[in-house]
C-alpha cells in the first residue's frame, strides 16, 4: 500500500473515530469498534455481556467485516439469535499491521452502509 493510500485510510479512520465518539459517547479504537459492530450484528441492543459473550461478539464482528472481502458468509442464527458464519475463502497470511489495515477498511465500509 502506498503512502497516499495510507494517508487516505488514516483520514477516513479518524473521521470514523470522531463519528463513533459523537454518536456513542465513547473514545473507541479498532477493538472497541469491532465490539460495537458485534453488538449491532447481534441485533439485541446494548445488554450486559459476560467475557465469553464479549469474545463471541468480537468474532461475529470480525466475520462480518471479513465477509466484505468474501472470506465469510452468514450461515444462519442459533436458537438464541446469535449469528453464525462460515469460512468461504482461505484467509491470507498478513502481518498484524496488514490485518489492522484490512479490518479498518472493512469497518469504514461497514459504517458507510449504516
């Protein structure tokens, strides 16, 4: 990724962070935004979640974000309404920085749609 694209991503990411802070009253980072997406995808509103459920919400959000690139597909919901995702494509081996870039891009797209 060239410098111009990185600068554009940084600008869009900072705009998203400002929107999240304005709309939700929280100072979020990537993990916080992923958590918010998990809550949104669960569709049950703001509830109290235990540690395991919080991890599940992060997984739901990550699958949803990676579905943008065709790596996951929603396979359905369980009896409690939790979404389940199916891996549909081989995930690329990425460095941590590349993973962050991929997830940030997908999060930016996600919030453009809502």
